[in-house]
């Protein structure tokens, strides 16, 4: 009951709306693999449950859970969170889930990208990823939403941000990485984005957050608060490798205009930390061949802009650091129409991402 | 998103409607276990796909499929059938699925019975049945339908039929079998049925169809065409053990009245066969300890009344036998308002049941 469409969203008048637009709900995947999440994923499950619980105060939440964890997840989640069985290799719904597109007539469809676990057999973070690769289709089946399959085009949802008015932001580090689509030129990659997301203008940033294992997903570096307004992770420490990365992004954004011809209003959000993996944290993770190891002293790609915009709220990762309060304060000033809520998210960060990476919004299509 | 209710349907004004009332859709489970379905379940999958395909011409169909079979099922089913991942031990949605109940205000809820694979550790047909036991809850989660848990009460949906006007029919062979609820008296069992299905009168038949491995499910013996009208499987062969069973059922029905005080109109549908398992069929099934074996010469519990009523249709099992045409003819005369469609169903019968056993209707609640 999710028909496979042979066209593209652009040809059919469908486009990806901004995350700040109204949602029907939010999709997540329950964490469990002990070679990525410490202590049998119990601390991560607690954090995911809190994220789901908070988002469910603002919109529908569906948690996708393996058969093995179904009862445990159902037990740990509040009743208003829907729990559905779905096999997975890990819990990054932003990246393996569908990208929803809408049209002006109140219809919604989904884009099912190719997924290769952030780099395939060479650089991928684990093997296999066969169950993750089916998540998008399974989500769309449950919702009876028709599906575009972007065949031969590897993309993760976290590697793009759109303003819903024709502009897309991404990074060269990720989208031009030979571990994603080595068979495509930059222009061909742009054409895929234009066809499947129905955007008019693509803004290329350079690198993502320092040491980000996703090869620099844009959603950890910056995001749209609304069309024309961007939050960018920042540091004033010129000795930190993040300084050059954020400065370069700032320069590129400051000298660009969006699809509507507007200059960007850019707000710097000072990064937390740097934050490093502790020995205890490292020792809680199973050592498994083929999975990215979690080693003591690893610098983690922590960022406040990895937040999720729910209906009427922004759910922001915090780290019990002095940088938390200013970040939340700035974001609340930027979004007076939303309730800005911080959630302590170090346990999510330990797995390689944060709140934006573990969520995927399903937009509520609106007419006219 | 399926709240667990602490009340009962009767207390809340919910009741089970007749199968002949309007449906929102139909639920099924994809067959796959090679120790029950011959030749790796490929012939059964073809038959299930045909049943799903035909029903989907009349109402929504959702097929629940294990992760291993997801792509294969999606490939073999028509696009209008929704496919969702759901672990299972076998494919009898009638028996392990939820029983839906409705109220007069347009609301729907589900009853989640205890399931013990038709007899538990002593007489059950396979072990384990842990995944089947979660099917009802998972279906209700997907639909965001609240759930009554009938704790400590084992029941399969195929062991009861209701007319939606206060009458329930069942068999002593099944519901009073010590392999189901040995801790409950007959009166306590009746009280559970009254509380969870909100019926007023329970009519007890004796045995189900001869050699039925479900311990005599009523849905293989007889069913409601509409309130007051019953189809009963029959044979005129006094040497067939089915003769005494059907005669006894006829006598009990003929001397009963329903909850509204009506006498029953009883229509005999002559059984097919007898039908026996062939050597070739037996050899196609894996021998596994703990699973009921399928042996050459086994008499199968074939019956035409094991049909499914979809919106505007009746989907009836056929067996390529001379008895098919008269059975279809009689049923069409009894249901002029429905399209009566026969589907060759020997492959379903080989697994131990038929079209009614593999389907479960989700009613469309109506107001007033």
C-alpha cells in the first residue's frame, strides 16, 4: 500500500518542506546494538525514551523497534508513543528513514534513498546495513504513503537541510565523498537533489563538524531556524580545528543568497566542549570487527544545532556544560514562537549523533 | 499509542459486531515455516497472496510479514495490499490477532486474548508461540487502537462466532478443553465471553469438524450469514464421523433461540471430500520436534463454511471437487447482496485451516 512511483517529486509538483513547518508526527528507531551503545544500550534507551516522550507532548511519535526489544521499548515509553516492530541495524531514522515531500493539494509522498551506512564497504560504520536500507519503505507502507525510489543515489537525510522555499544546504565533505556516489559528478548529484527534493538552489559548505563520523553531515553543523535564518555551530578558539571549519561555513553562507534572493541571517551557537570519550564509556561498548570502535579519548562531534523542531517546540541536546545555557538562550530568542527544551544527550552523542539524527519529521500537508 | 485499558468492553459499552457488518479492512499474516507449509511455504504463499489480492478488491488488506520474508511478500502481493513487518510463529491471524469491538459512538477498540498455540505445552501445535502472542498488541499499536488484555483467558478468534446482536456460538470441544483454561469453570468461561465480547447468550455446540487440530473451532463448523441465519457444514454419509458431529450441531441449533428470541434458519453446506494428505504433500514438510507432523493419509478438516466475509463479498475455499459448485451456489443464494468468490485453497488446508482462519476483520464503527 505504498505504490512505487516511476516519476520524481519535481515532475509531480512535490517538494520537501522545511522542518519548521507543521508536522503530522515524528519517527524514531530504538537503539540496541551493544557494539555501538554502551552497557547494552540501556543508557541510550533511557535518553531516546526521554526524547520521544518530550516530542510526544507536541506531536505524534512512532518508535520503530526490533522484535527482540519490542516489549522492553513498549514498557519504557509512555503510552502516547506508538511502538511498531521494525528490524534495524541501528537507530538513525534521520539517515535511513524516508524524506517526506508534499504538494500544494494536501498530498504527501516519500523519497526512499539508497543507504550504505555512511560509506559502504570501505568507510561504512558497520556491516551489514540491509535492515536499515528497508526502513524507509517500511515506514511508508505503514502510513500508506506512495514512494519514490532514488535508485543508485546514496543519501542520508542528515546530510541536507532545506528551507522549503527552494534552498538546500549541504557539505562537500559528505556529498562529494567517494564513499557515497563515486559514479556521479557534482552536477549529477545536484540534479538528483533538484529532482527528488524539488529545490532551486544548492549551497555547498565545505566540511562538517570536526571528527564527525558521518563525513560531515550538515545537520550537525548548521540548520534553518526558518527561511533566511541559520544557526551555525561555532568556536572562538582559533586553535580548535572546528574554528576553520565554522569560519569557512560562515564565509560561504555570508556571501550566498537563498533561492528567493535573500541574504542569510546567521546566528553563531558556541559549541560544547570539546567533549572526549572516557575510558569507562569506551569499556562499555562491545568490540566487534567491522564496527567503528569507540576508543577512550575520541573527540566527539558535539553540537547544539543538532536539534529537532517539533510542532511548537525545539528539542535541543545539552551536555551539562556551561555552554548549555547560552545556547538554549540564543535558540529561545531566535524562536520565540517555540518552547525550547534541552535534553541531556551525552548518551546519544556517544553513539555518533544527536537528537536531529535520531528523528525524522513527517510533515502535515496543507492545501493552497 | 495503544493504551492498555483496565476495564472490559461490556463495562465500557463496546461489543463485537458480526463479520457481515462493514469493515475498515482485513489483517493477515504471511506463511513461511517449512515445518508446517510444504516446499518452503511457496505454494501456500501463492494461495495467501491470492486471498489477499481478492479481498483487497473489496476492502483494505494489511499483510504482516517477518523481516526475512518482507521483500518476497512485497514482491508477490499487489501494490494495494499494505505490507508491515511483524514477527510471527505462524500465519493464523484469526486466532492470534485482536478481536475488534465497537461502540455506538463510532469508536473501536481491541481485545488481546491469551494465546497458547491451540493447546499449550501439552497439546499445542508448535513451540514457541511467543511472537504470535504479541501479534494482537502490535496490530493495535499500528492502528493506534486502545487495547483490553484478557489476562489468564486463552481464546482464539476462530473458536467463536457472534451475530453482533447478543448471540455467541462456540464449541465445548474447544472452549472446555483442559488444554485452554483448566483453571476456569464453564460459567467462568461464559462470564469472560460476556465481559469481553458483550454478548447476552452463548450457544454451546458439541464438537467441531472431525479431526480438526484446533480442537474443534466453531468457524470451521458453522457461521452466521447474518443474524438468525446459519451455514453449517454437513454430510449425508452416516458412516462418516462428521455425520454425528454435524447432526448434533444441527439439533442444538434447531432447538435454540438467539439473544433476540429468534429461531435459527439453518442451511446445510455439504462438506468436500473427505480429503486426505498425499505422500508428496507430506514429504514437502520439514520434520521438526514439537511441531504437529503432516503425515500421508491424514484426514484434513476441510469445510466450505471457513469463508471470509469482506465488504460486499464472501471469499470461499474450494478444492477442485464436485462439491464446490453446489456450495458456492447455495452461499450465493443465501447472500444475494454479496459477490461469492471461490478460491482454490487446498494449500491453506494443508497447513491446518482455511480462509477464515487466516483473516481477521477490522470493523468500521458506525454512529448511532
